[in-house]
């Protein structure tokens, strides 16, 4: 059985590319908003990969919630921004 990964990004081309890249090794789930990502956080996730800047919030919010809901998951933040203003 493949481990589950949640990829969160508001740009569909990014989640499509991540899905293609990771689907051989993971069961890939995607979310386009912080709210959608929160709803998909489950204890059986192995990895949570999220964009930093989302229209409805921050990737930090997703990772904070992931720490509580799926503490064993690896959590990673992606960004194209050079400076953090949070």
C-alpha cells in the first residue's frame, strides 16, 4: 500500500506537476485552499507539502494544523518568495 501525501497549492499546474512526480511512490491527494487542506488532514498522512501563500491563508496554518492532526507526517513548505513576511 502506498503512503499518502497531501499537496496544497492554489495553482492547478503545480498540483498536477507534483501529482505526476509523486504518484509512483505515493497516493497523492491535493487541495487548492487552506480550508480544503484542513479538511483532508488525517492521521494516516505520511507527508504534507504546502505552498506558503494561499488566497485564503498561509501554508504555515496548514502545517500547524498538520502537526496536531497527523504528528508523524513529514511537513514541508514550498515558496517562490524570497522573503518571509509572516
